C-alpha cells in the first residue's frame, strides 16, 4: 500500500519471493508461510519490470532461498503488486517464472491494491504446463475479510526501538541558523521580559483572528448556501457502496485537495483526494458492515474547510 500511494493515479508495483514448502502428490500441496521482497529501481516506470541490475538482485535473493535440506522453508513462487488494468500475468512475469520457477507446483500471486477498499488477489498455477490468462479465483487480500479476525496490533515506535540508557537517547537538535547552539537547552531569561511580550502577542493574535474571521465570513456569505453544499450521498450498487458528491459545486471546484474519512463500524480509513478526484465526484467502497459513517472535507481556501457527514445503514 505504501508503493500504491507513492505515485499518484497508478502507484508503484512491488514484488519478490513466496517462501514455504511443496508436498508432492496428486494434487501437490503448496504452503506459503513467508515472503521476501526484492527491490526494483523503476527505471522502466512504476511497473515491476527489471533491468540487468534488478535481475541480478532477484537472482541473488533466489539463490539464498532455493530448496535446500538445511532450510525449513524455501522459494515456492513469485508475487507482485498489480496496479495495471485487470488481474493477469504479463509476459515478463511468465518469463521470470519459467526461469526461476519452472516446476508444475510453483505458483504466482498478484495483489491488486485499492485506496478505498480491501485489496484483491489471485493465485496462478500451471495447467498442462501453461499459466492461465486469468486467475481461477479472486479473493480479498485481508485478514478481516477472509477470516473475520482483526489484524494484529502494531507496536509503537518506542516499543520497537527501546531506549535502555541515556547514551542511546537521540542527540539534541541544533539550530539551523546557529549550528553551534543547542536548542534542547535554551538559556534562561528573566520572567519579567515575557509579561509585555505576552500582552503584545495577545493583541496581535486577537487582531489576526478578527481579520481572518471577517475574510472567511465575507467569502462564505458572498455566495448562496448552495455554493457550499457538497451534496454527499451513498448508494448501494451490487456488493459495493458508491459515494457521490457534487463535483461541480463552487467549493469543490475551488479546492485543490480533499479528504474522505470512512468509519466502517470501528474500521477506519482515510482517502486523500486531489483536485481531479474531487471533481470526478464519486468513489467506490466495499463495506464490511451494515453501518458506515462518511465524512468529506474539502479545502477551497487555505484557512477554510467545508465538511459534510453522512451515515449509511443497510
């Protein structure tokens, strides 16, 4: 998902090795227990396409994970994120699989990420020595959607990087304008100095706040109330929810960005929207429960935000 969000509109693909075991038989049983990502330099665009350097890195990773009696798990296949149309193997995928995973039980996994719903995935296995054009079964690539169980909670950064003594604590920050000065230990100043300064800051803050309020009030009342209505609505379409808003309203057309927040009975998700996505006026979301709360925020001005909320119940 980090790769998906790294490049607007499409997203960067990632890939690597599937690690597990293969039990021969009819049919063979493939167990996948882990994975190992293999980096790509993206010299050929956001797709997971290799140059000579990338191919060397993949080959090296495979050599470290190929079947060996000393390993409890080993490379049994290949996975790739898929931000292209559809969900099918590309010729370069098949070429890579034929080179590193030629066995009849080796598999490939494609995962298609979405910004507003759970990712979808599909496995590919050879049939009479040939990979099919499409996966025989697409499935939601999420623990909650597959099993009903919540994903494990992530540890905080402090838990992941414990600090056992003072020597391990981060060094104090240095002032950029004065490299020799330590901003973590400023020199004390006489308390009486802050009394007139506080009064000045109070007056300045009140004046700026009044001016901002006048400017915002003037902008809001300049148009009709309809100019600031987002017309947020939700319609059930098949197994998904289609969220709509007025992409041509004055507020949306003036906004360079927006934010759609979704609360699916405790499962929250935030979707950043650029100007084009806002003016498109719709978004598809696959809900998990029968009660979903939507909150749409647009920012037509630097200090002005317009918010509409809507509760959908089945």
